[in-house]
C-alpha cells in the first residue's frame, strides 16, 4: 500500500506527502493514520537491539535456602570421580573457570588439578594488593599498583608451568580486602564471565570465614549462578576447593569446614604433580611466607553446600576477624543481606548499580 507513492514498509514517510495525501482524500484519514501508525511501530521494533541474555529478573533469590537449586547426587559424584581419576580432564571439563579471590589461591587449592586443565580460565576477583601502601612497601614495593603488577607477573609465571597462557588469566580488578564492599556488582561481574564461557562446572572458594575476599567470591559465584538459572541461561555446577578457616579456634588448612550433608573427594598428588605444584609455589616470590603453610601433597574438592550467607559460617571468631581491621563478620553479613535484598526486589531497584558494573578484563 502507498501513501502518495511512498511504501508503508519502507519505514520512511515524509510529513508533507502524508499531510497532502490526507487532505486530498479526507474519507480515508482514519484508515491512513492507523496504517501509518502500525508501520512506524513495526519500524521501531525492528530497530531495537536484541535483549541481553542476562536480564535483571523480577525475583532472583528466594528467602528460603531449601528452595535453591540442588544438583543431582549422581551428577556431582560422577564429576568428583572424574577429577579424582584425572584422566581426560581437558576433554571432560573444557574451559572450566576457576574463580578465586587472589593470585595464588588457584595454585594453593588446585595446582595439581590445573595440570590437566590447560584450557581453564583463571579469574581473580582482586588484584592481590591492599589499598594501604604500607603493605606494599613492607614487601619492597613503592606503591600499591607496583605490588599489584608484581602479583600479576607471579601468577602468570606460575600458571605457565601447567600450560595456562596469560590470555586465560582474568582480573576483575577489585582491591584486595574490599570485595565484600561490592557484592552486588561482583555478582554480575561473575555472571557475565560465566555466561561468556558457558562451562559445565565452576571451581571457587567455600564460605568459611577464612578471608573476607574468599567469602565474597563464594557469595558472588553462587548468586551469579542463581541469576543465570532464573534467567533460563546455562548455569554450571559449583565445586569448591579448600582454603582455610578458624573452626574451633584453630586455623585449619586443606580441610573443609564441616557442613551436614556434604562430601568431598581427596586427591593425593603424585611425585610429578607435587614437583609441578612446588614450581608454581616458587613463582610467588612475594607470598613465600604464606605459601609455606600450605602442603603440596593433597587437594580436596566438593560440591558447594547451600549456604545461608546471612549467618556466620561457624561459631566463634572468624579467621579474618583476628587480623583484618577493614571488616568484621557482622559487617560482612550486613553487606550480604543488603545485596540479597536488592536481588529479591524488582529490577528498577538496582538498575543503577548494575549499569556501573565493570567488565572483566584480561590482566592489568
């Protein structure tokens, strides 16, 4: 159909032509206007960009933790058996993201496993450098930024021993010790990273009160998977590696905090795997006093429990409360509650926060 020689499906109708055409045939005015209106609306629809895969859903996280996603037992058992056998890992678990808080956490918790996962993507939530420059200076660096660059070099060199190239080492760019101040932003950073990779599993920290950044990372990974699952996007199963905690008043390393209904798989590293892991440790020159506390003979993995992040991970003083002056466990849980409350509300309540999200970037 034409309006004074202009096709309606062209999406372009000159104002003068339309006006003159309507004056010449007033009886068709209503019909012409209706048709033109439909054509313009259709053009606007066609011009709109396709909706993003990750949307802010009406409701992301339910208040009842028992209503959360629970992977089938046989599936998680099969995954842990595959990891324990360490045969054809690269084929079974391609591009597995290992999302940890600091450069060196991946070597501590999964250095032996990574030897079989050359296509893994290692993501560090923080750059490993606290904001207080006195800490960097105590390590022999003039500035925080110089210390952060050194930690990046160390982890790149360490990962080279297991065949993971620098382009597979991501940095989300948060300041060491401050991830828990940006939980909502971190959730969406992690969700976009997972959506980019589309893995079957993701490996991360447990929620144990060992380090506030470890707990923030555990929170972000579990909530990010919730965001994806509620948006009907592919979401991986979450497995955990060991870190450390202060259960019963004693620091424990390479032991998961007890959690009813969970089970784990223990991997005893071979002589060659232990040598490889030691070589990774040796690259972290600035962290030798930390790494000497962690043995190289064993690694443990388990499916992530369904944590209640607004409750303490265990009774008594948390490990980071003994040393950290930046945040207490109570403050951390208040931050978690605020983030969860925002994720439970309609999207207009946190559009501004989401728009400020920083994209994951390679390196620093």
